[in-house]
């Protein structure tokens, strides 16, 4: 099969023929229909993720068609069109049985702990515990975003920090997760403020319904967000994983507010200096979140159907496998608005 393989840190991916993935006994092999290019992939590309060793195929945000089925799989058949979360849990341990699949001790993470979906095919272990049927008629490029950006935002807002209608939601970072949180939050009845340093991202956020946009390159963006929201936001989403936005997210909260850490802190940002005085005096709560358990797909899909929420503005660029290197390099600086998705695996 054709794949884009990482052979040196920060080097262009090598688009080449590689062996087809082996089908796990409890898993499937998918023909990949679409795979998102995510900031988390950039962490792998730079060498900042300790799970990644070379050579390696990135890609964790995908959908596809079942082409091979392991002997122990009971739910899925060849030809099924499916999506999967990027954290593939075992489905059997105490954490999984309690509903906390994202902390499964034996989880597999495509594109990190094993070869991912920047390829014509990808293996998915523990298929019965993780796969969900691709909704009929859903654009594969959008379905790929349900593997990471949208699901991560949904679980952060609803499974961790309990966003309520009428609350102010402050989003720090207007990338894929930030835009997903904006659209989901608006559909949930929240009022949304979004901060970023890229004017085009702020324009897009306003077009998608943000009542307040804040230029985060100014001297006191947290103060600007507090002033614009009448004293601070009820829930702040940190969507980049870097110290300045974490600090601003905490300082943008009103008293007794909540912050959910969605951005992935990696490399130099794994340890940060934070304003604990703001946490103490504001009596705020901080939630960590990572991905979404597969069992929560029905709640998300039902919400999208009931609200008729159109998430297509997320998708900015549909690219070929050979374009992935250039898209990853964009994350070295303030990337352009919207999400890039690989939809052409032939070149």
C-alpha cells in the first residue's frame, strides 16, 4: 500500500510503498477514506512525542471501509463504513467497564503507539469496543474530524466540564478543536468568546457565531475577554497546549469558573509556570481531557442530528498524501484557518 512515512524528525514525509497492515485477531483493517492532519501529528513530526519512534506512519483522525475482519470480531463485517476514536481501548479492563476508556492502560493510539492512517489502509485493534458506523451520507472528510477534533471538543464540553445553556464559553485557540468547540458550544446555547493571534481565524470565528473575538497578541487578552463578557467566562477551553494560552485561559475565568485543558502539552510545554494565585483566589476548577470514549459517539451523533449542526466549515483544505508534509510544517507558526484532510491517497 502507499503511505506517507516519517523517517527523520521535521523532514518531509516519504510517500512510498509499504507492507499492508496485519489484521489483529480482535480488530479490522480499514481502507482509509479520509484522514485529518492535526496539530498532534505535528508533535509526532517534530519528535516531541515519546511514543513515536522512526520510521513511523502518522495519522490518528480517520474513517474508512472495513476490508479485513479478525477471527474474534463479532460486530463488524467487510464493507462496513466506520469511524473510530483515536484512543482505542481494550474494552475489558476496570477503567473501560466503568466508562473511562480514554485512560485504558493498554490503549492503542494510531499514529503514535503504532502506524497510523496517512496511508491507504490502517489496522484498528479492539474493533468491537471502538468502531462506530459512519452516519449515512456524511462526508468522509468531516467524518475524519469525528475521530479527534470534534469528539475531543464534545467530550471536553459535555463529559468533563458540563457546559450549560446561557453560559459564557471562552476558547483560546481558533484551530480545529477551537472551531469545533465554538460550533458545538453555540448549538448547546452558550455564548462564545474566542481568542487567537491570526486575524483570519478571528474573522471566521465571528462568522460562525462568536459574540466576542479577542486578538491574543495584545498586552492583556485575558483582561479583554473578561471585560467583554461582563466579568469573565464560565468555562474556558485551552486548545493549543502552550503556556501563554493556558495562563490566559485561567485568567479569563470569572470567579468559580472552570477550565478544560484540551490542547496537548508536549516538548518544552510539558511543564509550565501557571498563575496558581488565580486558581486559589478565583476558586476555579481545572479539568484535563484527552479524546472521547467510543461509547459516547451516540450522544454526539444524536446531538448533530437533532440540532442539524453543519460542521462542514471546519474543513478548509482537501489534500493528497504527498501534501501532508507541507501541512504539518504550517504548525511551526500560526497556521491558517480550518482543518486540512487527506482525501487522495494515490499521490
